[in-house]
């Protein structure tokens, strides 16, 4: 039986929202095993009901965790996920050697804002709210090209970001929010999705709002921290 450690009484929640805007086209891949002839080689993931592009919460959570782990790693080689430090483990969860730790952060899938849907559905895009980017892999020895099509969510698209933080220790909120803000800032200087070294997936957060639920907390300082530290131009 898994040992559960470090669990505390739920004292309340913080509901954090923001706007996530794509600065460059983004590709988070979907399964294309059964794509029809003539379809895009590498489509992006869409909502099965609306067919609009989405950003899975798991993609955002994994990227933030990895960036923070790299920034806090004490060795040249990135540690195993179960060996993340205490702050990252309590924020993102852990099934480490010392016992399981439930995540304080609860991520949501990100959906397009209604404004972005209205803008892009009226544009003459390659696919529904999507663009096709041709990429070539060049063989160094022969110079031959291997072209392929990659579907991207166009630059300028905006998504609704939502996140819930479980308050388990009021004395740790400041530290947790500071680390979370660092994660957002690191993501803005990195990328989301695939092909980031080619310029894909640059994002920017804005319009942060924090709401306290079942707890009297000065949320203004957290909104100010997010706006001041995350929204700096890079």
C-alpha cells in the first residue's frame, strides 16, 4: 500500500485566471494514425465537440514542472521526477520514495476565448482555426529534402487560463505563489508544445485575477506579484 505523507486539512482554495496569448504559432500534436489520404501530416489537438484547438492542462502542467525542476536542480543532470524538491512536489504532486503527496495545483484544459473564435472563424485559414506550416528535413550528405506539413494554432489566438490552488498551509502560500509566478515567467521565455527551437509556441500571460474561496486572504498582493513579475516584456 502506498504511503501517504504530508497531507493537511484543506483550509480553502485560490482560483487563478489569466489570458494566455500565442505570440507565435503553436503545435501540440494529436493522433494521426488514422488520418485520411491528403490530410495534414501532423495535426494539432482539438476539442472533440467544437473542433476548436485546445491546450491540454497536462501539457501546461508538465511544462511548468519541468522548467521549475530544471531551474532548481542542484546537479548537472536533471533529477528523477520522484526526487523533486519539497516545493515542486507539493505543488505538482509526487509518488516519491518518502510517500505520495497530492498536488496542490489543479490545472484545467485551456479553451479559446469567444473573441478569438469569432475572429479566426471568419478568416481564410488553411484549416478551421489553423494554419499549415511546411517543414523540411535536409539530409546533410545528399542535400535531399523530406518535406512535411505541420498544423499550428495561429499567432494571436488567446486562451482562457484557469488554475485552482488548494490552501493546506497558510504560511506556505507566499512561497508557493512566488514559485508559481517564476514558472509562468520561465514559460514565457521558453515555449509550449513542440518544435520550440524553431520558434513555435511562444506565449504570454496577462490579466491575472485571483479569487479566494472559503478563506480570508489578501489576494491583491498575489495579483500584483503575477502582474509585476510575469508580465514583464522579454
